[in-house]
C-alpha cells in the first residue's frame, strides 16, 4: 500500500492528522520547519530547502517507493513543491486549502511585509498574544459553530509552539517566500485531489483555478465548510484519501 506523507498547516502539528490515526490509517506526519518537534537544521533557509528535506523523508519510508502526499494549507504548498521538484517521490497529491503561489514580486513583497508584522508580534509579545490575534482572522470565522472542545484542541496545538520557531516558519516558508508554481501545474503527471471549503471563498476560487491547469484533477468543494477542513470536515478528508488509495 502506498505510504501517506501528511503535511500540516502553519501553527499546526503532526497531531492535526490524528483523525487518520483514529481511523486506522498508517502515515508519516513530520513537524514542519519552525514547528515544535521539527528535526530540521539551520541549513533550511528557503522554501525549497524545506521541500527538499521532506523529499528526503519521503525517500526513507518503509516501502521505499513514491508516496501519496497529503497537505493542508502550508502543507499543501510544500506538497506542490514536492511534486514539481521531486516527481519521482510522489504517487498522488491531495491538496487541502492550497495556494499555488503569488504571481508578482509586488504581491510577494506585500505578503512579506504582512508576515513581518506577525513576526514582530510573536517576538515582541509571545505566542499567546499572537494566537489571540491569529484566531480573530476572518479565515477562521466558520469555526464559531464548532464545539468548544474542537476549537480548544486547535488552540492548544497553536500554543504548543515557541515564538522563535513560528517566526522562522514565516520567514522561511511564508507565502511570500514560495515560488510561483501556478504556471507549472501542467507538469504534474500524477492524480491530484483538490479540496476547499465552500465558505472559504478565496481558496475555493484558487482550487477551481488550479484544477483547470492540472492534467489529472479531482475537485471537491465541501459544502458549508471553511478553510480548516482537518478540523471542520475530517470525515470528508478521510473519505477522499480512502478513495485515492483504492485507485
């Protein structure tokens, strides 16, 4: 059976994929650069350095063959990098709330400036103040309907990191540091499942745009859901992965 390599989002952790473990799935879920538990080194200084590190992890999986890479948000962006830089390591992609990169240097510069403000907050006031501000973003508004225990679980995950680590994640793998991959999506020869929440208007639009450029896409826009499908619709994510394993 093809091994799953599951890549979490910014402020997430390997525990973001706990619903796969609960369902009896076998998978490898590394902590990404800057996040608690990461075994990365100081040599990871750019977005594609992290992509290459993940490719080395994928090469060391027990079956020693190409893997099914499942990525959420930041993880989806890194998964795209894996498929384009190391196609021999990827058997299938599942991209959840993914972004193909910013097209212009003007956009990338503006995003770096925005991320610099988050870095300043992290280093100046610490992780709790950062998380308080982060959780007010409109991106998470759909989670207001979730149970307090679910929201609390995600908040605890965010609070588990240290300020310097999250600042490093933004500086190394932030959207402003990511290459623009949209024009290269047609190079990806493996099947790609693309998931986005219906209520996450920006990312559902990006999902449709990516699907138009890919050679073998399956697009799933999840009704009534927002950005964090791992939290809001884990059963839907599990079913898409299950179908991918069977094909």
